[in-house]
C-alpha cells in the first residue's frame, strides 16, 4: 500500500516557486484535446446505440473495496494503490480500476434487484507504478460492465461492439486474443497442478514468481521475464482441466464469433491480472504501440457481486485505455486535426463591442452547431485577419461602417479562393454558414 504524506507550504513559498505537475500525471492542451473528444464521441455513441447506460462514481473509495474485489495478491493491491488515511483513521484509496466501484454502486443503489443492467463509465484511474510510454499513474478508461446475463451471447456482443469501435475509430492492426479460466472449481484444480509443476522448477523462477507460487500461481503465467519463458511455455494448460460447463460456455462463445465473422486467436496463457475473473477473458492487442500493446481487455466475473455482499449475479465487462488510443491515433497520424472554428467575426474599431456580440448571439441562435469566435479587444484589421487565419476558420464576417450602413454583411472565405468576399443579407449569410457547418 502506498501512503501519501501531506505537507503544507507557507504562502510565500507557494507564490515564489513554480509548481509542475506530478510525475506520471499529464496535461491535455487545446491542441490535443480534440482527439480525446472525438474518441469519446465515437465510443460513447456506439455504447448508446447498443443500449448501454452511463454511470459515474467517486474518485475515492474505501481501500477494503479493492482488497476484497481485486485480490490481496495482485500487482494492483500489492504495489500500485494510491492509499492514505483519512482524518478519522479510515484507509481510503483513489480508484485503480472501475469494476469494483461499479459493483459497489450497483449494490448500494439497488440496481441488481430486478432487471439486468448494461452500464458504462468514462473516467480517470490511478495506479502508483513506474511511468513509461503507454503507462501513466493517471490514465483514462472507458469501461463497460454487464450484470444478469449468464450465457455467452452477451460476451459476444461486447466483442462485436469492440470491433465496431475499432472500425469507426479507423484502427487497422488490432487482434483479439481469448481464453477461458473455467469455473472456480476448474481453477481450484488447475491451481494445485500449477503449484506442483512450478515446485519442480523453483530454480527457474524469479523472486516475484516464488512469492506468488502459493498465493496466486496463475499470475506466474503472465510474467514478462524472458528468463522464465521456457518454463512457462511448458506449464500445464487450463484447457486440460475444464469441466463440461466451462467447455460449453467457451465453445458457444467461439461459435457465435465464428458466425459473426469475428477473427480471434485462442491464447491458453492469457490469464488477466485480477482475481475476480472466471470463464472468458480477452485482450485486444495492437503491435503499433510496442510493449504496451493492449488497448482493451476484460472478461467474466460471475462471483464478484456475491463476494461484495450481493446475491449471485453473472457479470462480464471490459475496460478500454483511452490514453493508448490517443497515442496510437496521434503517433500514426490516423486523423486530421478538426476545425475548431467555422467563423471568425472581425469588427472595425468604430463598431461598438456590444454590436458585435449582439450579432454573434443572433447568428448562433440561427445556426445551431456553428463554431464562431468573436475578436476581443481593439486591434487592426490586419491583426484580426491573422487571428482568423490562425483559428482555422472557413469564413470571416467583417463589420465595418459601410456594411452596417447598408444593412449587409461582408463575408470573406478564408480557405476558398473562388468564393472571395461577398456582401450578403443576414438570411443569405445564415444559409451559407449553416451549409458550411454540415460539410
């Protein structure tokens, strides 16, 4: 558990020193934020079309929630929690993932008493780990959690929905890896077999693997230590210890995916890092991000609701790393920057500011969706046109004495030379700007 010690600076110390952001955190500037916004629009739009509903939960939760849900012997709980004591001595943690909080929210608000639930969230998570490319201490996730559906059809829907997301985001080199962890009974039997196997190869295990041997031996299979590659490759596979229920569930899932022409690879070493998974687990992986290539992952967790004090409830879901999607799209220039401004309103110094602002409100009301900037302060026409060009606007509206006297508006195209500059009535100007926003 990582404890945060709070210190307080004197006022003059705060004012006299430049304060930078914390290590592993990040800023998103106006030049970058449009990528985040577009990803969120596409992904949440798909979720809405598939009938999923948004939820929101706190940044802070009781530490025990994550200990009981995620598992005591996991990297998240052992090493990566931002935890501290409240003034009353209660241990509190910043959320490291969303599934445990979703289960807590669903139980506390009575969502699981009657109808099945299809829920989603979009929020930052926090893990205290070594910052590196594709992995920060603050990271943003879109998560989906589904409750009350026992069959593999809803698991298939999640994966088909993922495929739709990659298509609409324009991602090409993404592959799906699947595995099954079976039922709890399967895992208990498999755990014993794994312990016996690794006990015979103790010399090949690193210290972390030895520490996990009797508490969570399946996590050894997920080790990235190249020195353990051969011993892990020869380890027993869980597929050989599945009961009929687990085999049927996984086979039915694969049959649905085949029928829907969704390509996948069965990876018998895929185990996921959290204790609450059972049955199907999966990862969507790209080779375009190097070592941190997983952009979406999830699976079933049928026992978690019961573990958290609810009635037995089948559940499944996934979490998608928005940060990695942004990195992938930006690094490979998959999208062209969006225009942040459609129209820039320029005014002569003799035209009062209130006149320009009143007109801008009238134009906005007549053209919903129009992105318009009004030049603020006093500046020459030359300076205002430079700002208009820099804004990326398609048109400039010029307010001068002659235009105001004639009751027309001078509209200049900043990107279309054929249009040039024209004098238009208010109605014709609105019609032009409306059509421009729809292109």
